[in-house]
C-alpha cells in the first residue's frame, strides 16, 4: 500500500501532528490486517516513525515481516525524488521523520537493508528469501 496515496484518502488535509499520525497508522494497520485476513498479501510503504505503529502491525498481522532500510540522512537528501528535504531546508515542511520528527529505529527487524551501500538487487533477494521462509 502506497502510504502517500492512502494518506490523501484517509486524511485529505493532513497536519502530520502526533494525533493525526496515530489515526493514520492505526487505519493503515486495520486496512492491512483486513486484506491479509482475506488472503491478500500486503506491503506497507510507510515511514511509521514510531515503534508503536510497527508493533501494532506486528500484533495484528500474522506473518509480519519488518524491513528496515538503514540510510544516513545525507544519502536520503541526495536521493530525494519528491524534493521533501529541499522543502525542509526551505522551511516549507516541518514534519519529516528523521529530519524534524524523531524516527525510532526498530529493535529487531527481520531484514536490514543498507540504503547507502547495498546493491538493490541483493537487498531485494534477501527480502524475498525472508518472505519465502516466513510463508513456507
């Protein structure tokens, strides 16, 4: 589920404050859990800056797999296709996890991808191998 698309549906005028983030990630997990209960595999593409959001997903979704893309802020800035970090430096946005809002790294993700040095195909293979083990 592409979180930017869902955010426009679930919170059409997002404020990105804590209360709205709590609602959004709660809704995201509920939708994911519903889809999974119907046999639909789900991939969340979401920052989920608090561990509590990811822990809720883990509790509600069987066979949950957490992939942590560990990447220095400088690399994120250099690869910024949406120009989010440019808007941070311009002061246009004030809600970006890892830049202005705390990001709580996971304590025990099933897969860690090094976003600043690992080859994408190798990382994808490791993720798929882990998914295969999880569903076998």
